[in-house]
């Protein structure tokens, strides 16, 4: 039998795919964990636009040589830890 903590961890690790829009109107399909999407949604509710977060992910690709999925994850995690948490 799983504990509540284990159940919550399993829920946070579940993947979800969303379609994001860039400033140029392009659509990007992104699959991340529910933990990522909770942080992403918190940042959006605080005022960041979807296009801004996508651009920050693309900047991280250039700066750190990361794939987009990791670059946006890195940015969202840092912003959430510094500004939301």
C-alpha cells in the first residue's frame, strides 16, 4: 500500500503534454512532469506570458547548449525557486 507521500510523488512525476505558443505564433508540443507544469502555472499566474517562458527556454538552448525541454525546465525551476516559493 502506498503512503500519501508516495502517491503525491507519483502524481508529480506523471507526464502531461501541452502545446505552447511562441511570440511568432509557432506551436511547440512539450511533455513535462506535473511538478513542472505546477511551477509553470504558478509563474504564469504571477504574470509571465507563455511566449516569454518559451523565449527563455530558447535562450537557455543557446546559452547552455541544452535541448529545449531541459532549458525551459531549468528556467522555470530557477524562477519558481527564486520568486514564487
